[in-house]
C-alpha cells in the first residue's frame, strides 16, 4: 500500500515531453514519443530520447550522467543528443531517432542493473552487526560442540538440533526487515507533509542536517517577478521601455525575468541577428539587432565593459537595500557578442548604459515561521544566490533572519584558497553573485568542516551544488535536471515542509536506535547464557521454541510499536557504537540473572525443564522491563536514556507480561513452548532476582560505570604508550652517541 501511494505521488514529478506535431506544440508522456517526433528543449529540460539537433540557439548540454564528465557540451545543428542528458543553456529542437530500449540511457541502465546500490550508513552498521553475530554464532557452535563431546559419549541428535536452532537464531535477521519498514513509514509520512523521498539515504540525512543552504528565488520568495521601477540613463522612459520590450520579446530563450519585462513592456519583437542566452556563469544575455547589440544583466558583471558607469552605483545600492533585484540595460552601437579564444561569448566593447530596472519578488507567507522553526531545531541557514548580496541580505532580514548577516560576493571568491574558503563559509550567512561552480565549492567547504549539509535548488545553476550536498532537495516546479539529482522533491514548492520532514527523519532514526538496542541486547545475553551454560557443563539453557518465544515477546512485538511511537530527537551518526553504554550493561546483567536462576535450580536438584522454564520467565521479565528504560515514563526509570514521559512503552510491557502469564495457564499453549508450572518458591526467587537486576542496572547506567571504565582504560593505555615514547626518545640519543 505504501509503495502504491508513493508511486502515485511520484507521477507528479515525472518529466513531460514538448513535441511539435503538425506545427502545434503539445505536451505528452515520454512513453508516447515516436521516431521522427520534433521535441523542444530549453534550460533545465531533460533529453528524453536519442536524436539530432535540427535547431540550436547556443545550446549546451550536461552529459555527466552518461559520461561522468562535468564539462558542458555545445550542440549545433546536426549534433547528436542523448537521453539522460540535460539542456543547461540556450534552446532548440531535436528529432527523435532512437526511443525505448535503443536509447543510450536505456543501454546504460541495463548495464547498471548488474551493480548493487550503495548502502546507507545505517544499513552498513546493521550489516556489521549481523556479521559480528555470525562470527559469535560460529564460536558458540564450536564451544557447544566441544562441550557436548565431553558430556555425551554419543551426542543425541535432538540436543544437537536444539542447540543449532538456538544458536542460529542469534543472527538478528529482523533488523533488515525493520530498516525497510522504517524507511517505508518515513517515506509515506513525509509525502503526507509535502516531501517526496526519491532516495533511501534521504531518510537518514534528514535526521542529521545541521546546515541548510538555499537560494533566495523560489525558496524565500514566490518567484513571481514584477518590474517595479525604471531609471533611464541617456534615454527617456518610453524609449527605455520600448527597447526592453523588444529585447524580451525577441529573445528565443526566456526565463521568469524576461517574462516579467515582457509583461511590463509589451512588444512584437524585432528580427534578431545574433543572440547570447542568459547563463548563470555570465549573469547576462544579449541580443543583436540592426542598430547594435543590447545587453541585459547584473550591473557588477557589465561594469568592466561600460564606457561610463559612474551614474549607476548609488541607484543600484539604494534599490538593493530595499531587497529589489537590479538589472542594467546597455547598448553598443557597433560590434557583436563574439566568442573569446576559449569559445565563450564576451561582452562587446564600448557598452553604454541606457537604464536600470528594479524587479521585486514577493516573500513567501510561510517564510518567517519556517525560518523560526529551523532556528528552534538548531539548523543554521545559509543563502547562496546569484543575486546581489545586498539584495539577498535585505530580503533575508525581511524574512526574519537575524540582524547582522555576514554577506559575501562571489566576485570576492575568485582565487580564494580552499582553506580560506572553509573559514569564510562557516562565518558567512549570505553569498551573492555566485556562479554554479562557486556554489559547489561552498557546499564542499561546509562539508569539509564536518557539517551535514542540505541544499535546496530548483534550477540548472544549482545542480553542481546539489550533487555535492549530503541531502539534495528540489521542488516540483523546478527544472527536470534539478529534480533528477534531488534526494527529496517538495511537492508544494514550499520549504515549509522541511522542518516537519527533518523531524520525521529524526523520529525514524530515534526509533531505529531503540530497535537496534533491543536486538543487540537479546543477541548478547543469549550468547552469554549459552557460553555460561557450556562452561558450567549443564544442560542447554533453552529450547528453540522457548528462544523464539523470548524473541517474539521482548523484541518482535515491541519493535513494531517503538517504530510507531518514536519521538524526534538528536541521534548520533553511528547508532551501533553509541548504543554500547546501554547494550553491554543490559545484556551482561540479564545473562548473569538468568544463569543465577538456572544454576540455582539445577544445584538444588531441580529438573532441567524447571530450569529452562525459569530462565525463559526471567528473560521475558527482564526483556520487557527494558522498554520503560528505553523510554522512561518517570524519573524513577531514568538511567539508560533521557526522560520522555511517554507511558506507552511501559504499558505495552505490562500488557505483554499479562498475556504471557495468562498463556501459562493455557495447557496446549504452554506445552507447545515446552514450559511447565513452577513452584511458588521459584517464582518468588525470580521476582527477587529481576527486581535486584533492575535496580543494579539503573545504578550502573546512572553512574555511567561503563563509559568511565572505558575512559579510564583509554587513559591508562595512553599513559603507557607515552611512557614508552619517552623511554625510547631518551635511549635514542644515548645509542647514537655510543656508536660515534
């Protein structure tokens, strides 16, 4: 049911194809494309089938998913394009030539099926735990076989099978199942909150994020741009409006900025002689008409080519302080945007500024409350944008981010070393005028500092940074290439869904921490019980059915509820090593309690059946008492974990214990599990032992005896190593002197 629900939601983010059929543009499903279809492609669009370019306006493609090379590939008429690649700049039309299984992406997919997907950190830890238990199982098997050989002249087949079944059951097979169940639950719940999980490791990443990087446009703002003001330079305002309208209407590849200009300055357009599409690297675009070249872009990027830029600085600063995006419109009467020796377009010489325009972008209504939620969760925000850093900082303050925001321009990042960037990235909140490559470097710098970084991006300029982030997030209305590399897609285009998604990730990981603890505790005390019994040369402590009953009541049933009841909270990055302080005292003490009961009954002349029943009852009682220790409902239970106030685990333990006691009075059920009625004196003994065990265990946890012991041993080992170093350093000069 969960898979069906997620599949339906995933349909919302599937790419669509825009085809030209009978001269009319139509949007169809990728599976409906046929050979010789003409398909339109623009910035951020995915190439859906193999084909060849029939019309190109400075098209460049990202083929890194196919070739592994990150360099953009220019495409001209007649060049081949391949499914799985993405258009990064420009626009054009390509003819479908290979569809379905014949396409390159499909061939690569078939080859990739032979490779296993990379495991998540949690899966690797679970696999490690299973391997450790497998090793212990083999050791116990050898130990038990040796003991049987010494006790029996001819080992009974029944005893051998029983022992083998109990030992094999030590492997916590259910851990893998619970990881899968937990991920599925998280995916369904997060989809209900507006976040579609596309990759399994995203569940773990959401619980560990401490820095969230985002773009201003489309995240803090609605991305609904409006032209606010015009500031003519050398022209009157009507002439500036006409020129801007011609520019926006004539450009073959549009974006939201050009659409806003087209709305404010209607025009039919003019014949275009040459064109340079907008690029996030250049941050400008140009169109050549018969009267020269017109350029629109960021003022900082056009300043070096201007004849006179003295008049624009004050107006740019004033508008940027109000949170407006500022664009400079310039004109060169002669010349054209020619490629430089590297093949990239360059600005024409002699550019004259003709006007400035300010564009506003409305803040999202939920931006302020969402930012407050991130602050409450301890997640730091960093804004990485292509806009002016002053503009971005002003909008960030309007959205409720703290006052004195440290801002940095991408123009200052050129040539900076990685070590300097590492320091700068930590203390800077707003990055403006950054290129896609600089975004990527900033994310890398944050990760080098040990942070777990999430990145929200919706455009082709965000793809490089998304690939470097621990958690890549895109939006439903974002470009196809951004959605394809994202771990999570925000279905409502709002980052307001993220705080709840992050808490859901924490909740799932917190539940997995408790589940892992229960599995490891049972495996540990069962191993120690078997080892202790073999050392005492007594009967095997449990039968396979009794072992299965213990596992079902103390682990199998509780973990299902613990996964549902888990609460958000900070979890360590390594769940298994961090659980040692809880698992080792609990596992060892339960084994000691069980062996005490077992040995006492046998030494007093009790039957093996009584001893096995007693150790089963003791193990179940102790295992169930671990539940309130995992989630303490009151201060009296605090020891192994922090106070939660949640009484449900304790009530669950009580309910399971009542069912077990009731089952002991059902003859067929009791006989099936090979249990017998015990004398009242044995039940009293079990009660005293269990109470003493719980008190001692809480004492050990509260005093942190295990961590202190480990720390003391570590200090002792370090001191011994230091002593040896000092001794050898003293002897080395003496030995050198004697040899001379």
